[in-house]
């Protein structure tokens, strides 16, 4: 470490890390610099887009869930048209994908997957975890969902249907979990804490600590 | 053994193929900085319609089963982006060869 290489190449130096890059990182740096040199992208666009990526997190989805839990009319609008309802809360489903919220009921629990790649409601949850993109999850979720749920510590009673929803390039999903019993007097902050990313993917259920 | 399944399913079309021995590695990690830059780069390319998301996806689907299995998620993205740009004539193989050599040299690596 610290082999004294010279960062004389200006504006992009601070967003590179100090460890020795592998082939793919070298390729990424090279492609980006070539695109800038050819005038196809501007020098600061990647950095700005990283800020946009960082601004998206499960906190957005949490707000949708908590509002649906506390406002029955909003819940209806959210279930009818996820894109428009998200827009009401200032969340843009930026890539024109259809965004559908799946309502858990006492009879049915929903789970989401993308068997082909990694389609995920990034606009409301941020970037997906590695396991969501993994071969194991993608191949097994549609085939043995209860076994997959068990690996997350989630047991759905036999009388409750488990519905797997396969996301696509044009259709994204988010789960609206059931509001846990005993939360009638919870504040919005307290309710938000119950709604983790994994409950909105449907691999776990909200639990009161 | 029938090869029909290969015809009907691209390497990434794996829904329903796994078994309970394929345990899910439930871990959390931050993206490496280069991975985040890679994601952001593809977003920028899509915004400008230089390489759109569908083209990038097709590029990852076209890598073949060996690369699909051996490359990580974002490694596939950057290879796909590179291939798309080459196919469109927006960059050349020489561009890549020379630039990667130059970048590697900054880290005292010889490619």
C-alpha cells in the first residue's frame, strides 16, 4: 500500500479509492474517461448520478407504507396506481416503469423477485442487496418460496397463501406488509422503524421488538 | 440428454431451477466505489440514450453461460457497456487497449 502513485489526473481522482484496482475497475475507469474525452458525457455527470443513487433508500418506501397504514384513502390510491400515489409523496418513479404495491392480507403474503436479472423498485428502496440478485434467490423463490422465507427466519402459516411476484423491466413491485397488532398508538416514527427494506421485499414481516 | 432447455432459456433465465441445497447468502455490503461509479455510468449512458438500459441488459444476457457464472453483477455491467459501445463504433478496441494500459500504469500495474 502507499506505493506513491501520482494522482495528477485532476477532477476524477477523489472518487477513486486507494487500493489496487482489478481488471474490471480499470475497465470502468477507462470507459468513463474515454467517454469524457470523446465528449459523449461530461466530467461531473457520474459523480452527480452517484449522489442521486445515494438519495434513494428504503426510507422512501417506508413513508408509503406508513401512510397507507394510517390513511385508508391513500392506501386505496396506492394500491390502484403506485406511480401516482408515490408522486403524491414527492417520489418519482423515474424510469417510467409501472410501480405496483402488493397488499398483504390475513389470507395472503406477497414476496418479490426478479428471476431474469435484478428488477427491483429502486426508486423507493434504493439498490438491492446482493442476495436479491443472487442465483440462489432468483432460482428458488418462484419454486420453493416457503423454504426461502424460512432462511430469512420467516414462517408463514399454512393457511396463508404465499404469492411470488416476478418483476420485469417494465413492472416493479413493493410489498405493503400487514400492520402489526398492538401498534394502534404508535407514532409515525415508531411505525417507520417497523418497516424495514426486507419487509417491503416480503422476505420478513414487521415485528415489534 | 435434450438440449431443448438451452434453446428455450438464456443462461440468466433461471427461475425455478434451484434446489434447497442452494442456500442464500444473506449478507449486507456496501457497493465498492467502482461498482457505484459503474452503476452511475450506466444511468448516465441511459439518460443520454448512448447505451440504454435494454441494450445493457441484452449485453449482459449475451455474455454466454461461462461469463454469466463467473463475473460478478457489476463486472457484467461494465463488460456489457464496453461491448455495446464497441458495437456502436463509439469507442474502438484500440481506444480500450491504450486507455486501460494507461490507467493500469497509474497503479503500477501492467495489463
